[in-house]
C-alpha cells in the first residue's frame, strides 16, 4: 500500500509536469503566432509607393505617427544592414512615421521616416518576407535636412516596380568666405539603388556628379558657378582647363576652359558663358593676371605655373574672381593645367 501511494504521487507529478510542458508549448506557439509582423497594418497606415519624392517637401501632418510601443516592439535596436554601427533606436525627442509601401512578389517593401531632434530626417526601406511573415532587412536609403552649416536634400525616383530607384543627393556646404559673403558649395550626386538584391546594391555614377558654387550678397543678388565635363566645340587643340581641386580635375569636372588665346568659358548661373580677354599683366614672380569680359560679367584670373605636368603641359594654380554688373563678386581657387 505504501509503494502504491508513492507510485500514485510520482504519476501525478509526471502528469502535472507534462501538462505544464504542454501549456508552455501551447503558449509559446500562441506567442509565435502573435509575434508575426502584421503587414496588413502597414498597408493600412502607409501610402502606396509613388514614382517620385522630394524629401524636402515632407509634411509630417499627412503621415501616420508610429506608436512608441509598436516602434519599440518591431524597430527599436534593429540592425541597419547597410550601416551596422548605427541601429534604429527609440529616442524620446524624435518622431517616427510610416511612409509608403510596395508589394513586390515574395516581399513587401515599406519605409519609415525618423525625424530626429537635430534637424535630420532618415528614410529607411524595410523588406518584409511574405513566407516567414517577418522583417528580413532594414536599409538606410537617405538622410535629409541640416543643422546650420550643411544641408542635404534628396530626390527619390523609383522604377515602375518600386524595387529600385535613382537617388539624387544634393549637399550644400560653406566653401569659403568672400567679401563678407559666404560661398556655398553645392555637390549633386546620383546613386542607383537596387532593393531586391540578396544585398541591397548601390552604384554612384561619378561622371554625372555636378558641383556648383554660389554667393548671394546683401541685396539678394546671386552668382552661381557650375562644373562641366564636356568642353565647348570651340576648344580644339591647345587649351587651359581648371577645376576647383585636384580630385575634380582627375574626374574631369571643370569650372574654366580657354583656347590658349583670348577666349574663355565658364558656367555661370546655369549657362556656359563666353569671355574675351581684354588685358594681361605679367608679374616679377612669373604669375599672370588676366582680365576678361562678357556681356554681363567681368573676370580676373590670377595664376602661376606649378611646374611641368608632361612634355607639353604645365600645372597651374590660382584664383578666379567674377563680378556681375550689380557688383556681386564670387572668388574661387583653382587647380589645372595648360598645354597642347
């Protein structure tokens, strides 16, 4: 009788343990079901992906805010696949919004916007796997905004399927100070992005990179100097070509070209302007000061030889000054070469 009681107690313990184990397994199963990401909710609170976005034109009032509990559950501390050192994180002083979505075969692509407290908006593309019903990857696509000294603007041009885009990033930054005005350098970069690769691919077309330098006086008058890569047909044979620095020169981004005689060209206010030499002076240190005029501008070039670059070319460094009829002036340093 004694052993029967002991056996009964052991049996009850086993049954209880099995029951507890089954309950835990059932709870785990239920939790797993609950933890599947609700993509239908994303479709409900986001707009369908459009072809074109200007991130400067974001209006938070037209977007759905992401609830803090939802954000913490699904996005907080999640690794960013193309920027592992900077995970998405919840910040009490930031705002988060659902943005757009696109059904793309076995996946759904959707995006969220992180508006941080420093003045920048971060655009994330998130890939959802329909089969596993889980978030597959997160990629930072663009950072838009500014904090005083620099501003960044992004223009997104998606393909028809919404799974790839051309991203134009325009960075405006202080280049130099010019007679109480700031010269602002504007650098435009085109990047092609494919979102459905095993790893999101990025390719920057440096040949289509465009730079511009701007100065605006106290009266609001602006002079803009732009870079160009294709030389005017009038430039054939011996010439001088100048860039803003050695890197731009190596990449064939020029700000000035002449025909080694009296005709020069610069891109001013968006147009290629022809200048004609009116005077030239040679200094004792072998530097030259050349004076040019066009219909609307005056130009002074102060340059000096930096030695031979090859048998028939010489390196040049110096400064270009352009003034319009209203007295606005822009001053840029240059690097380049002259020769045949």
